[in-house]
């Protein structure tokens, strides 16, 4: 018997089995959930291929957070025959090349706007999809990276994450009366496709290795996945607007 028995969970952002989103989908299935994945564009084939690596191959539906037509389309597909959604995982982020790598003053607004839409506003977009399918309540979890400090090379993605954190709090306020919680899991660095696209990512790896009191494995998504699944369960019925750190304790340490 698993803690997600009978629950239907939507997981976005699965591209490869090295991603946190894949780890969440895997643990969610182990805990009894029916999992549905989303993908889009050129990445759709990657998502479909990776989906086959799960114990039970899930349905993969198209969802581009920047395409407003996809909101109602995905909602209709998920809600066919009276289907409900009990939980949704936001693992979506993107910033154009100019927004990362140390050129903070050089990034044009047109690129920054893309980073903010895809990496922050999209949490509200995902809520538009799933909230009507949560008549008895539910849980929305976003994958975060601590935005309380300025990280080297993270630049405008760090700004987007700060907006993401604020968005989660306003959604928590808005959706609480519907018995829908909105929380974030702030993970330590994981060596995924997204991480590899960040110039200077090795600086994060080196920092965590020496400072996290519980240690940190940049290739192990399971600690983050297990925490996320726990928060999707009925064990966190009075928690919303929260950021839970799963980073080996790095965030709590001084210099």
C-alpha cells in the first residue's frame, strides 16, 4: 500500500531519466499513483522515449506553457470521462542563452521576458489546467532553486526563480479556499539537461560537495523525488505557501 494509492498525478518536465521530474514520476508510481506526463515540440519524442523506462508506461500529453490554446486542450484531455487530478508537479524552466553565464547587464528584455514567462508565470498556467479538475482539493508542487541569494552565472534565471517563489505564495493564497495547496521543493543541484545548459554549473557542484552537512550527490534525484511525493500525499494537509529545502542542509550553513 502506497501513500499515493488511488491518486492521479500530472508531472511536467520529463525529458530524460536523469531529471528530477522523472524521479518524481518513478517514486509516485511506486507509491501507487497513476502518473501522466507532458511534453511538447521537439522534446516530445524524448519524453515519450523516457516514459517507457517507467515501470508502468504513462500517457504523455502535449503541453506548451507558452501556448494559451494548450491550457484548455490539456484540461479537456485530462478531464475526459469525468477524470480528476489530485496533484501536479511543475518542473519547467527555460532561459535564453543571454540570460545565463555572467552577462546579467547584457540580457535584453525580450529574452528576460521569455525566462519569466516559462520559468515563473507558467506555474499559474499549470494551475489554470488542473484547478478545475480538483473539485475535492489537491496539491501543486513546483521544483525550485533557492532564490534568496545571487548565484554565480545563474543571472536572470535566479530572478525568474524569485518570481516563481512569489507566484507560489500568491497561488497558495488564491487556491487555499478550494483546499488546494501550493508548495515548492528547493533542491540542491542535479546534473540534468537543464543544469548542463547553465555555464559555470560546476561551481554549484563544488560548493555543495564541501558545505552540505548531510552531503549531496548531484546524480541522485531520489531524495528530492521522495520529498515531493510525500508532499503530494495526504500527509501534508495543512501546509501551503511553503518552500521545503532538499539540499543536504546547504541552505542553512554559513560561510
